[in-house]
C-alpha cells in the first residue's frame, strides 16, 4: 500500500480548493490549503509537505514566484510541484516548468488524470527517498571505511616500525602499493649478535586484505629475530603460522636473509620470490639466489624444507631483493620490465648507486605510480669493513645495570639428532632473560654463547678446519662441507652448562661447553685482533675473551670455561 501524502493545494478560488481537497482526502491523503502564493510559501516552510498542487494566477504572489521560493526551501529534497491552471498555451506550460514545476495540468481538471499524476509523482518520490537514503548510507559506510582504513594504516605503520640509524645507513628500500595498502613488506631487524635479518614478503592479492595477510609474518619475524633464532627456524615457523591462520588460497612468497657483516656472509632462504642478486659496486653480479622453495603457507610442516644458501662476499656490494611486481610491470604497449632489463640496469655503474638507478629506470619504463601490482625493492649495503660505517656498534659495550646475585644452573646435552634440528641458542638466551638480565647483558651473553657453541660444533664435533676459509673460494667450500658433515652426523655430542655464581659479592655467569671432538690448538688464536677485517675467520675466541673476565680452555681444547661479570 502506498504511503499517504501531505499535499499542499494552492488556489485562490474556494470551489476549486473544496473540490481538489475532497478528492485528495478520498484518495487517502491529507490536503493543506493555501489561497495565495505567499501563504503557500509560509505553509510549505511550516509543514514540509510531500507534494504541491499550484494554481498560477493568484493575488499577493503568483504560482510561478511561489514555486521558485518553494524549490529554494526544499533544497536537495525533491518535492514535486504540479501546476493546475486555466492558461493552456504552450508558453504558459514552458514558463511553469522553467519556474521549477514538475508537471502541468490545465483546468478544468480531469480528476482521473490528476489521480494518475499523483500516483506517478508518489512513485518517483518514493524512489527518490530510497535513493537519498541509500546515498546517505553509502556516505556513512564510506566514512566508516575511511576511519577503519586510517586506523589500519596507522597500526600497520606502527607494527612495521623503522629501525636504527645504522639500519637506515645499510638498507635502502621502497614500496609502491597498487592500491592504498600494500601486500608487500620489507622489514629488517638486528639479532642479539649484531647480524642483520631481512625479509621481503609478497602476499597474494592486493589492498587491505593482502596487507593483513602479512601481519603474522611481521610479528613472527620481529619476535624470533630479537630472540636470536636463525633464518631456517624463522622460515619454518612462518610457514606453520601462515598455514594455520590463513585460508588455503592465501599464501606469502618471501625471501629471508641474514647478513653477518663481521664474517661477510649472507645466508638466504627464497620461497617463491624472484631471483635475488649480490651486485658489486662495479655492477658485477657475483651470486644469485633463485626460488628453491614454495611460498610460505602452502605445504605442511613435515614437508617443509628450511635449507638455506650461504655466500661469502670478497668485494663490497649490495644484496638486491625485489617483488615480482617490478619485473612483471608493463609499459603502455604491454611490454614487461623483465629480468633482462633488470640485470642490464644493475650492471650500470652510477654515482647514486644501483638501487636508485634501478628505480629511475623502472619509473621511466612504465611509471611506478601506475603499477597494476605492488612493487617492492630493497638493497642491503655489504661493505668490506663493517666497523668503518658511521654509527657502527662497538664489538661490545659495558653494561651499567647491577643485577642482584642469585644462584641458578642449567645443564643441556645435545645428541646428533638435536645438533641437526634444534636451535639451542635462542632457547638458552630465553632462559637467561627470565632471570631479569639487562638488554646489554643478554646481547653480550648471546655473543659469547654463539661463538663458543659454534666453535664446539664446527671444530669439535664436525672437525672442520678454519684454514680452509683462507683458500680461494674456501669459505663456500667450508660451508658446503659443514652442511654435508652435519647432515650425515651419527655420533657426537655437545654439553652446555650455564651457572650463575657469586664470588666476593660479585655476580657472574659461568659458561662451560664440552664437545666430543678431538680438540684444537686454541693458544694461537686467543689474541687475534678483533678489529681486523682482513680474515674471514679466527676472531671469535678473541671476541669472547674481550667480553669475559676469564676464558680458559682445558685438556685438548674440547672444553672451554668462560666467566662473565653481571655488573
């Protein structure tokens, strides 16, 4: 049933008013009566009727003037005005429509036609009402969406936080989203041992949904890096997290890398991303990392392979990482930027560096602002001498926080299976963090633990000779041999004892590590200059010595004790 209307009837002739008002009442509507144009305007202002039936020739103010004023009062709301006039000339009808009228009937009024006109205007009014309501709802929805997106953008920017000045000095990065939000992220974080972790991740899809898809990646990456977990362990946890949280069609391609500036090594895992490159400052590509694994979140944990590739750089250069949006971007004629054009650009030597030269080349080719897919690009500067950089952290900084003495002890023994699969160092550091040590203490203890543990594993259990690193291509062969021996390990063990002790009211951490190896000649490397960058090995034990009150090897070198002061 149609909604009853309030209809303003304007006529200076009483019989006409009586006839039309009676007819309107019979139709179920309410008639509001006015006898001249001015009265019509006043009543319209007071009653806001749904429709107006307007006579033309009236005293005080004619129908044309009254209609003009009524349309002004109605504003954006459409209130139909039907002229009822004895003036039947075409020019009269045109003038009425120009004054704002919506229809025109000549007197004497045919009530059947008037009924049809009212019905038609009623339908139009209802449609207009629905359109206005829908427009208002759309506006409210848009405003709410804007608020939600602004909040999401703010949270994403806070979660993907910027890092230290040193990070900004080492890492150049840019992301061009195809929409307001990007499904790509480039984030970096230093580990407790001052190696740099980098991840460039590319989520399926575009916009806010794709950006939300990478939030678990950000959370896990930051958390595990700060605890000292390695790239293989982080990659496995990321895969498990995304597989568990996201729908089947939602996965994340990613490159994860650890850059050890002291050892000049890059450890990298590539899951479904374009090939990464190490490019010297002269434009020579000396190493590439193709995608050897599927993207994160596709396969189950028991099928996941966390194997990484390690590279030792012998000339200063940059690690170049990018998302597929770069090489798949098309210019105006449908030609892709492509891998060949990328490599050609990287080979060019330029004062601004390959990173900015590549951005300029891509922008000239297709206009980055018009990209159909998210584009991300990162360049990590890999110098020959890390300590020469501005704001480079010292190898150790003395802690100032005093820790109250307390006694506690932890003993761990690792079998061959555990040596292959268990990342023991973050677990040990987590135990130490629970004892309320300062951040600097934890960082220094992590360095000590990692150096002595890796020394016991490499040179004790695996019987690797560091002298291999000094030969041509020796570092790569050393790493390959390490992986081969660790994978085939059947016998051997490492024992780690951590104990907090107090001597003369001074608290210490006493660390003892024993391995099942034959030992090594440790005397010759205890006094190595840790600031030297000329050698790729031999600095670890000297570094530990500089951090500790005492470092002592026992027997043939397969047991070491380190005493670290906690205040």
